[in-house]
C-alpha cells in the first residue's frame, strides 16, 4: 500500500509573522512555490508553474500566524474538479517560533485515498516528496532575499 503522507520540516531564520506572510500570501507564494505567479480569489489561490500549469489551492484553515492548510487536486485528475477527499490531498503548514527563527512543518496527506491506481498513488507521492524538498529549499532561499 502506498504511503499516505509526506512530512518535511525546516527552520527559517525569520520571525513567525514574516514566514506566515511568505507561506500564505500569493505575491510571495508565486515566487518561491510557483514559478509563474499566483493570485487569490477569496479562499482559492491560483498557483502557476511554467512547466506544470495552474493548480487551484482551496484554503481549508487559516489561523495566523501558526496554521495554514489547503486542498489541491492531484495531478492526473481534471484540474477543474472541486477538491474533495478522493481526488485531492491536504497540505498543512505549522509554524513555531524557535531561538533562531521559525520551525516550519509541512504535511501533505491523502495519497492512499486518491481515486487512482496504487501505482499512480505511489508516483504522486514520490513526485511530491521530491517536490517538497525542492520547494522548501526555494522558500528558505527566498526568505533570505526579502525584507523582514
């Protein structure tokens, strides 16, 4: 059975409030997460990548400055489908102050309940596992380039 979740954690040398802005505001998300920009319309954030197209992030939880979560439709499922359990995964960010900045933890879950084959579940999990490692590296570098 494929793994159901991905967990990653990094410490960013910036205060929680600043990291919160970087993780939740489209003008920042579109620079470190997407590479072709992002916009928000209420609780839906349209995230764009030159290589991967556009994804709709449907905000599920916003508890400034500690918790932020969204659902997004998995690759291979029509992008215009509303995100529900079975066609999407849940991405949850938790922010915690540390002596050196902010501990950011991201958990993406729901791979095992996607309505695709076990092989496709495993491929999506593997792709996003690599993706989160890359994207959190981008976030850490981006945080060093923007004013606090």
